């Protein structure tokens, strides 16, 4: 806890963009989407975490990644604040949701403008506008 706020372990997440659309995922009984990725386990590197999470969640292999942004955001599922490390990621393989992931979507700038798809609050307010500003979406 920091100043009464629950602090969660750091999270590493993939920004997978194709044709100006961003891959987002959701899981069982969740009412919103988020980026693929997960918390760092032990002393693993960001690269190891990304590779592990993307393979276990989506059955894909990371071929390249580049740091894009690190930002503190609320975690709507677990409660508390979490440092999120976002990476632009290229991959090999066909996306196939696994484990707790039940659905994927390709999210566009128009989805953002229309607010027609529910996306995790901090991400939609802090990260998506930057992706639009730099013409990724």
C-alpha cells in the first residue's frame, strides 16, 4: 500500500496493431476489453513475460517488441494501481484464445470515437489517445 492505495505487481502488455486496429482481449464474465499481457513473475524480464503471456493467452510467438509507454493505471479486475509497461509487438502464428481468454477483437479509432466497445478505463483514457496521436490507430 502506498498512501492507502493497493499497489499491484508490474504488468507487461502487448500493443499488437494490424491495419490501424489494436488487438484487445477479454475473459470470462468480464464486461470490458484490455491488452494481452500479464504480471511479471519473480525476476523475469519484460521480454520473457511478454513471450510467456502471449503464448499462454493467444498461442502466438513474439518475433520483435519495442517499448512504447510505461504508465500507472487502475486495475479494474483486481482493484488497486499497477505500473503497465506497453510494447509494440510483432508475432508469428494464428491467434487462438487460450486459458482465461474467451474473445479477441480488433479495435479501431472509430470504436474509440463511437465508444461502442467497453475498454479498461485507464487504458482507454491514457494509452489509446497516444496511439491515435501517433497514427497507430
